[in-house]
C-alpha cells in the first residue's frame, strides 16, 4: 500500500528562491497535462516544498523551541533564541522560499488543470487538492510573517515583474479569500459561499489514510486548514462549520473505552447526550498512538512521513536526534546534561564509540550508532513538581505536567508507582517526558542483572530536569536518520479549537465538553468554567499538555496575543526571555532583506524598524 508517496515524488520542476526567478514555460502545461494521471504527477510536485520545510527538524525549533514549553540553551540555535532580523532572517528565509515555491507550483498546476481537456467531474477533485495545498502554504506564511504578498496567478514573462513587486496584503483579507475558496471546494452541496456560489464537495469525507483516499491530502486536511484560517480570523461560526465535517468522520465512541459518568438521556435530554458524546470523543483513540514512530494512526489527520522504500528512496529528518538523551559512556550521575553548557559539551557524540549508553543509562533498543545532538529540554513551566519563581518575579506553584501528576501523557515509565526491579509502562501512555528509563548502568552485565529504573538526569530524581520523552524518540536510529512520522494535525487539535470556538460564541456547556475530552482520555480532573478568562487560561494549559511538541505552541500563543508574555515569563532560556520581552515584533519573522530589495521596496519590515532591528 502506498504511504503518501506524493510527498517524495520526483518532479521536473526547477527550484526557485525568489518570486521572480521562476518563469514557467508556457508550452509545458499545454503539451503535458492532458490526463488525470499527468495532472496528479504535477500535483505531486506541489507537495515537495512542504516536506522540505519540515524535514530538517528546524521547523520544530521555530514552532516549539521559541515558546514557553521547550527551550534550547545553545546560542547557536538562533531560531530557538529568536535571534533574527531582516538581514539575518535565519529559518525564516527557508519558510519564505519554500512556502512561495509551493504557492507558485500550486498556481501553475491549478491553471494547467483548468486548461486540460478533462471533464468538470475529473477536474474538481484535482482543483480541490491543489486549493488545499495552496491554502496550506499561505497559512504557513501568515502565521510566520503576518501580512504577506498574495497572488493566485501563474507566473509568466508577462506578469513576472508585477508579482515580484507585490506589497504585503492584510493577512485577515488573504485568509478570507482562502476560507471562501476552501469552503467552495469542500463544503457539501447544500452550502453556498459568501458570494452565492453553490459548494462542490469535490472530495469525499474520509480520513487521509483511508486506502480509498490513496493517502493523498484530502478533505480532512482541507477542513483543518479552513478551520485554522477561520480561527485566526475570529470567524468562529465558519471554523465550527469546517470542523463539523471532521467530527462526522472522526467522532467515534468506543463503548469498551467509555466509563459511564452517570449521565443518561432521561437525566439530561438530547443536549446532555451530545455533551456526553463530546466528552468521550477521544476515548476511541489510543494515547500511545501519539508517539511519532507510530505511523498513520487512527487519530491522525495529517502526518509527514520519515521514510519510504518505493523506488529505492529513503527520506529522513533529524528531529529525534535533538529530542533524545545524549549518547555517551558516562556513569549515572557523572554527566548531568541539564547543567552542561556550550563550552563543556560537544555538539555531537562520536559514532566511533559504538555505545548504547544514553546519559548514563544503557538502552539496547536505541542501538549504538545513533548520533545525538545537544537536546531540547522542557521548561520548568511544563515539568516542575515544586514551586519556583518565574521570569517576572512571581511564584509558580506547579508545572503543567509535573512529576507527581496523574496525567497519562506525562511519562512512559513511572518509578514513583513501581519498584526498581519492576519494568512497568503506564497503560496507554504517551511518553511526553522522561525522567528515567528501564535499563542498566555502564558497569552492569545485562545478562545477569535484571533491567531496572535508571535516572537520566541528576540522582535527585524528581528535582532534576527530564528529557523530552519517547513520544519523539526513534529506537534503532543510525546516525541522524530519524524515520518517524511527524504528527502535524490530529483530531485532538480540532477538538481543542472547537472548545475555544464554542466558548467565544457563548456556549460554555459545549465548550467545556470539548475541553474535557482530552482530559478524560488522559485521566485528569475535568473542568466547568463559565467565564472567558478562566476558560482561556485552562485551554492554553490543556493545549500545552495535549499538543506538546506538535508544531503548534508558538503560533497558538501568537494567535492568542500571549507570545511575548508567556515566553518572557516562562521560557528557561534567558536570551529568549529577554528578546521576547524587549522585542514583541519577534513573534513574526521579518521578510528577508533580499526579498525587500527584489520587490523594489514595496515590501517592508516596519514593525522591526520601530525597534531598530
């Protein structure tokens, strides 16, 4: 069975670094795109910039390490420190180039499909897929840059100079255009667009990884993008409209997984039944499936593949090497990575050591040829069990996923509940954090000594800083060839957006039901808020717990207007805290200076100019 091979297909497109460099031959589309297969071949090329953006692991740094939950202490991780400006845009340059490369390809293929001799019925699903991909690229652009240039035209000799000199467009207006286009292609035929066009329902309402969907981006991904664009525009009703189609496909109730909370139809009536179903809508999906190495799982709406073997191709990314305890030969307690600095720790571990020791713990499943880099670590705001002072001189009583929490997502191994001689994995756990692991010390003989719990960090146990958990690890990895799939969109992400959307529209009953769905699956206390401030405070916390490390945190904070405050208050990187507090414009990347020059200065970075950056 094919596994999203569209993401790695080789297409004969020239690469482009700026909007004006790519001049599409006017003859190629006319002579080639005549059949459905040929048009799909062209669509395959539209996926490549998306895969390239996520592949290196640097986009994880952008989305998660420059937030309040994960940090990196090395000053050379520039994007994690928000150390960028128009002349040094860092990974912002890659985001810009790859996203507009994707837009340009989508525009060209869209026009090629329209020119093709295919029937309307044959064209519709191809055009819808192309529209989803184009909206995805513009979504990435607007959440990272704010206002950006917009065009839907195919680049030609005649319009190249015009497109190159386009100024920024209001992100709100651009999103409205994309929302209506996605609604036109994806909503059922009883719906109409804002300008009165009948919607097409051009793609079937099935999961992305349903074999009938051929593992291509389909309606569910499109509805996520439409819902996300609507959330950014505070169009709560339209967001709910997009997400309803996802709910109809994903909202399943596993009777064996549900524990009746006492509510019945006679107690609460029809509305109570709906609330009860919403609370339980995630119980049919395993928490353990959230791990990146569990590919194409039931809850997933979109994943980026780590590898594919067809045609001898193998595509990998390097995220696991940045999220795994460092491979070493140190004894437990001798090497506390949480206290190491750039000066006393090499960036990588020499592969010639052939060791299966990871920060003092011998783990044969990891293998002895993994190459680890200095790891990302969780912030105290996320993991701390005891109180501490935040960056604003205030006391924080407990982390969001503390060592003594009962949250099933917290850690895979829990030595507080099990003896040192017993290997026990929390049932259905997600493995978000790792204080310890079951293994051996460097001096123990694995043939005679039973496996037992070993601390990764300081011997103080819960007082030490954990590593990111095995949600992100890739056992058996060679060098940095992480073959995990990246979890981009899951049903839980949609559920939390629905919680916010219903609250914004004043329906706290349904809002609390959606907010309690991930809590119920994780086994933690449910809530019942009736005011917006308290609800949003808890929603931000629950989103942090549920979507930890899934490319959402930074941009969620920006959308909520909380990025500067949360990062400067809760990040454990002093450099990032300072920059986020002093330069709130850093919530968005600057447009690279070279692009400003190429636009004949129609593009600008006025927000950066205000701060002298």
